[in-house]
């Protein structure tokens, strides 16, 4: 069969990356968004968020003439054979459930113009059962009726590795309801599959579940080691060494076993909450009840970091100067959604501390959401006259700080290493009082 023309609906983090990479891989791609300003920026070659390698690929895709953008769903429906739905599913206000407004609106808007055979592919992270519901919706709204099919292809990309994860993912998952849908998906990922990327073909519900099950597992692994950190703190044991020793067991492995301040970002926290909410609706809330504990352990790490800073500040942070190194939820990202770093910084501020933040990429976002905090020009600038320094995001440039140079600018050389990013021996040798979560 012919090479499909692709549309990507929603040009946020996931959609923009998918659209750009698919055009670079040789497909004709139309990016669709309701936000004209976003479309204009992308069409002029500007990636509206921080992602290493993506601006270069956008330039390449635009130059090839294979990537265009529009706000018209009619144009999208006329152009595309395979339509990827990449809009966000944020946490609902005042609830743990996922807000499906954008998914429902974009699928409805597209379906209304589908007058010929086409495949609509959901990529967004959704409550299990969504694909079945959308199948009925599409068939009802589309002029082409039963000619239009729905499939699910969950996305596992990590911020900071978005290009790599799209071009050569660990696996592809195709949730399909027919052999035709599978064939169309195989055609739409032909260059990726040609590299030997494994593909798992399943039903729609399983495909939806793979995503939330994977994120729940990853969150569980992080909270597991952070729970061990709590035990270490009560016994004088060292969670850093414990994690390294566990990692040698190939059944356990070392990835996602880094103890510290815990997980944040736009996916893991909201996905485990939405999963719990959906499981409750399905009457199997008990099966994933442990995720409440995973969330709780994660939140306690933030509180414990505030406690350590308070201890080093002499029991009270009021009036003390605190340098907060990091704002992004993880390094190589400017994303501050549910960022543990900013949670800690703003809690310290609420307790009366004078907090100065520095982050290599997330300053603009942090200033917008937390105008009450002060901001430095560099790590050293933020640390000037600080009573306590707290490292909250493990950027490489923080790992490379010269402890002697920083000791020379602070009021008192005390540091809390919230991410186990520094060498305690080196910092102590330079005169610092060094503290880390779960380490003696
Ligand atoms: C995550 C999933 O990894 C990805 O597959 C999914 O598509 C989206 O959600 P992302 O949010 O980009 O990706 O970040 P990730 O690299 O997974 O890190 C999540 C959080 O966990 C970060 O705050 C990070 O600092 C923290 N983390 C990660 C730890 O605290 N310890 C670890 O060992 C690993």
C-alpha cells in the first residue's frame, strides 16, 4: 500500500517532536493546532520549548518542504491518511482524574471532516477505555462513518531525549481493532521499524494500559529507593551505596533507582493519580492502591529536603539566605510542571527564607510562576552570601562546581545535595558541611 500522509494534532511537546521527526524520516506531515501563535513559531523554525537537537531537525524538516502547519481541521482531514492525536491530558482541577477536554475536542473537530477512509491514532496518555469511547464517537461524527478506524499508539518519550526516543524507541505498541489498522501503522512507522525496533501489537485497551503501567512502574521504582532512604536516615545507613549494591542484581538494574528528591514533571505524578482514579471507577481501586503510597513517599522527600535545609540553617530558616540550585523537574529540560525543585524553594520562601534560585534553562518559566522568589545570574551569583545552598536539579554544570570557589562567596559553607549529584568527600575537604537525603 502507499506511504501514508500524516497529520499530527496538537503541537505541544509530544506533537511537535513527533511531527518534526516524522518529516525528517521522509513523511509528508501536517501539524495542526488551535493556537495560531504556536503554529506561527513552529512554521518560522522556532521550537517553543527546550529540547536538545530539535531546533536543528525542525530547520531540516521545514527545508525539505515535507512539514507544514495549519489551524484548520478541514485541511487536516483532506490531507491526511493517518491522524495522530497528540494533545495534552492534564490533571483535572480539584480531582485526580485526567481532563479529556482536549482529546475529545480535537477528535470531534477532525471527525466532522473525515469524508474518506482514514486511521485516527491516539498517542496521548488516557484513562483505559478512552479508545473504545472515541471509536464510537468517530464513527458517529465522521461523514465516512465505519470507514474511519481508531488505533492506539502510546508514546514513551522522555524530555531531554525526545528525538532519540522518537527515532529509535525501545519498542512500539500498536493497539488495533483490525488488520488494516495494523498495516497502516506499520506503514506510518516503516523507517523506525526498519531499524529493528520491536513492535507489540495488542487490542486498544491493552495499548492504553501499557503507558500508565510503565509510568507507574517507574514511579514505584523511584519511590521504592526513596523509601529505603527514609529507613537509612533512621539507621545511619547510606542509601547511595545501597542503591549501587542493588543495581548489580541484573533482575533489579540501576535505572530509575537514583534516590533523592523524587519525581516530578508533566507525566509521572499526574499519570499515577489518573490511573488510581480510573481504577476506582472500574471497581479495581484496591489493585493500584499502593500508588497512593508511592505518591506519598514522593511528597515526603520534598518535606525532608526542607527539614535538612532547616537543620543546617540552625533550626529556623526565617530571615536566612538560601541558594536554590535548579528549578526544572530534571536536568536538560526547562519544564517546571510539578517540579520538586520549585516546590522546595517556594516552601522555604513561605517559611520566611530569602531564596535565590538559579537554573540553566528554566529561569523564564520559574519567574513566571514564582515571581515571589529571587533569581541569580549563575550558580555562584545565587550562592552569594547564602547561609545554606541546596542542590535541587542535577544539571551537569552544578556537578562541576568547584567547592572552593563556591565556599569563597557564601556566608556559611553548608550544602544539602537533594539529588546525590556531588562528591561528599570533595565538598567536605573544601570545608563544607555536606548533607544528602538518606546518607549519614
Ligand atoms: C517520563 C517517562 O520516563 C516517559 O517514558 C514518559 O513518556 C513520560 O514520563 P519524563 O517525565 O520526561 O518521562 O522524565 P523522566 O526522565 O522519566 O524523570 C521523571 C522524574 O523522575 C524526574 O523528576 C527525575 O528527576 C526523577 N527520577 C528519575 C528520579 O528521581 N530518580 C531516578 O532514578 C530517575
